[in-house]
């Protein structure tokens, strides 16, 4: 049987590899940098990308007197979403990497994001979770239990701190997703949304870094060594490339395929954690990783069937009553730039 890898799948693989590079470089930098400073520097390339696209394309969603202005309520939602994701979530993410390691962090982040996402969708968006989502969440929960079991007897005594911080980071990303989705339901423009969230995250992080340093730049940045700075900036560039990969993937394939293929970053990151950082690669850890990936795939299955049904209707002469996924950022279920 021949497996066809289309252009959309290739871009999704680019996103997965890029996110793996993000995870690896941040894992290397996390023990040597203040989490607030690291989170701020990491967002710099992403902020430049988002605002470059917004300004370059003549978007005027942030100009109050423009007819395209988002409105202060939506601006506030984007700023709050950026604060939760890029400030709170990423600071937790750095702490998780420093205390628990890469293997624990990438799996617990996915679990926290899925669990919190389902709860928030019900409580805030009033969306009933699909059976596939609940099944996928249960499978991910089993996988996370195996990941925790694998840490028993390992040299790191603070692995559970990393696990908790990573789950909290994933929950923050899910909260940010809900806030940005409230905006994208009305104005589904990806890079405008990303620009607004980076403003909320980068601005608050800069204030926190300077306040913690007594408003002295020498204190804020003086202890930063070149290797750590390069690692964090490389992570930021890779993060921007991952967002481009997800956006391009959505032009040529559906949401479920994009999310499923890009979730391979969990496997790639786990392999990197063993090869580069000598973290545990025991059988329970392998089983846990496989369960987490399987849970993500199961959670996407219903979306795949809906896309296939829409394609069949279109081939029969019917037009699906949905926004085409060929426009980046206009699919209401498109991947969100959570971090």
C-alpha cells in the first residue's frame, strides 16, 4: 500500500520538527536563564513575524478609527490571551523543563491543554465535547500515568514539580486558545490574532523582567551568557517557523491531519530527551508517549470524518456550509498559536 504525503502533510512535518527544535533548545537553556527573561526573549522572533505580517499587509485592525478596528473588547481578549499563554504559560513551561526535563514536559503540556480545553469549551464556549475528544482525553490520561510511573526511581527528585508545572502550562495555553477563539469566531485572521496576543505577552514580560531587576538593564540582562541567548533566540525563530508550517499546512490539508502529523513532535522530543539529555527511556516512558500520541489522534478522528463528508458533498455538487480551510486562520477549528 502506497502512502501519499501531500504538501499539507509536509508542512505539518516542518511544524513538528520546528516545535521539536523549540523544545530541545529551551530544554538546554532553561536551567541557565530566568524564566521570565527566557520567555520574553523567546517571543521576540514570533512578535516580529506577526507584526511584520500585520503591517506589511496593511491590516488596520488595531487602529481605533479604522472600519476594520477589532474593538476594545476583542483587543482586551487578545491581550489577556497573550498574558495567559506567553507570560504565565511560558514561565511555567520553563520551570517544567528545568525541574522535570523534556520528556515529562512535552507530554504533560499536551495533557493539560486537552483536559483544560475540554472543560473550558463546555463552561465558556458552551460547546459539547465530542465522544472522540473524551476518549482521546482518557487515553492521554493513561499515557500521562505511565510517564509518571517511569519517573519513579530516577535521579531527579523534583520530576513531579515539572509534571505539575507542565500541566499548568498546558492549561494556560488552553485558556488562551478559548480567549483567542472568541475573537476568531468574529474576525478569523490568524496573524492579527497572533500580533495581539504577542503584544499582551511580550509587553507584560518586559515589565516583569525590568521590575524584578529594579528597572536596571544591567541587572536584567547582565547575567545572560551568549550560548543561552542564542539557544533561546533559536527557539523563537523555530517557533515562528512552526507557525508558518501550521498556516501553510492548513492551505493544503484539513485540521485533523495537520494536528495529527504535528503531534509527532512529542515522539521527536522524547527521542531527543533520551539522546541529548540522557533522560529516562524506560518501557513505561515509551508506553506513556505512545498513549499520549494515540490520544491526540483519536481526538481528531471525528474531524477527519466531517472533512471527508464535506468533500463527498462537494464532489456531488453540494457546497459545504463552512468556511474553507484554504484560507489561513479562517478555519474555526484551526491550530492555535498557543506558545
